[in-house]
C-alpha cells in the first residue's frame, strides 16, 4: 500500500504554529524589510525548526532576482588538473554563499553546448567556463547577459573576461629547463593540432629550441589526446624511431602514459629520457620518478574567478597569473624546488 504524499510545509503553517502572520514569518526568513520583535522572531524560528520548513528556492530566486548559483563547464572532470580547479572553485563559491553546478562535457562539443544551454535556462548568476577545444560558445552566453569568466586563453579579439597563464611562455620555460641540463635532442608530445592550447604549447617548445639554436624536428612532434592513453600511444610511436634525449609532454596525463610505455621497454627516466610536463598537479610528486612540471596557482585563480563574477559590471577583464616550474626527478634535478616565473 503506497504512502500518501508528504505535504510541503508552508509559511502559513509556520504562522499558525508561531501564532503570528504570514507577513511576519516572511520578514524573519528574509531578514526584512520590516523589523520583528525579538520574542516574535524566536517563536518563528522555533516553529521553523519544529516543522522542518525549507524555503522555496525557486520562489526566492524569482523574488530576489538571484539564484545563488554559479555554473561551471569543463572539458573532462576526470583530468586531475580540471578536478583540482573545480574543487577550488567549489570552495570559493561556497564561501560566498553560493552553490556551484558542474557541467562535465566529456570532451564532446555538442554536449558542452547542451550543458551551457541548461545552465543558462536555470538562470545561474554567473558562468565559469573552459572549452573542450578552445573554441568556446561565447555568443550564446553573452546573448543571455549572464556574467562569464573563461578559465583559459581566448583569442584577443574576443571581448570576454578570463583568467589564465601564458601557456606559450610556460611551454618555453619547461623546454628551456631541459636545454639548461644540456639536452639537445628534445621531442614534444602535444595535444590535437586543431586545439588552440596545443598551438600555444607547441609554439613555446619551438621558441625555446630556436633560442638555443636547436632544430625543431618534425619527426619528434607527436600529436595525441590529452590522456594517459594518448601519452602511452605517442611514446610507443616515438620508440619506433630514433629516441630523443628529452621530452616535453604538454600535459600531466600524457606524461603518465609515457612513463608506462618507457617502463615496458626497460627505459628509465631521466637516465634514458628526461621528461618535463605542463599542468602538473599533486599527483606529479607521487609517481616514480616525480615529475618536473609547470604548475598553475589553482587556488588563487579560483578565488579571482569568483571575485570577478561578484564584481561583474559587463566590462571584459583579463587576469594573467604567474606559473611555477616545480622540480621533480624526471628532468635530472633533485626534487623539492620550484622556479617561479615573473609575470
């Protein structure tokens, strides 16, 4: 036998329990606009606790013009760098009294578009967004009037607020670190060629080699997905030819996959192949060997993103953060240090 549906407690129920009017109950719940005598307020609060009343969030949003929510759309939450950023954003949003709604695109542009539409229909108070392939759906967001902060570099001609590091300079610095070790044959595992961040990281690698008078050999450019499998497959391809002395992997997941492929062949890092990577997380310190990796200041970036949404006035702003090259064992250094890079 099915149970009868539980009736939602209303403000009228609270008013009867407290022996006051619905208007007074509303004043207590909304902390205004009129003052309520302390004794009456205590009766109303006691009635709320006794009945288990929960305010209607949708109704409050309609009345106040705010949903107290932010939306976050990311390419793939399985990526440790993305998940660390999402965690930091959630913490900052919660500290601001808001809920962060997560949309995971699963590396699918169509799904990304649907997630953005869904969040806009929910009338989130702001959207934080990083696109699957760095070709974001800016127009549809701006048409809605929803405050927006991008989490990565976007084309300069696009008038949008963003927080970012200079990925080209970060890739350049990581590659220069290998050159400073004395390595001269340096390959790269990069992302898919059509992605804008791949172009930035590839350009940084090439820039460092040119500055050192070293060739950027086309046969040592291995384009693949930003995944462990991508790094593993790229390393397998690399092992079929002449092995370079050093390698820049353009994300941490690719570096992990590369380590596996090398270990299967009995090759050591950094003994046979020195390695540095981009977008390192705490996981970089716990693999063997520990990875030398470009680290982004995730906590500070998350704090700034939420601050930019709170202070939104419609004017696009860009905020560039410094990055650090955190030193591990994979390049041939002793671990435990970092090289801060000036803005």
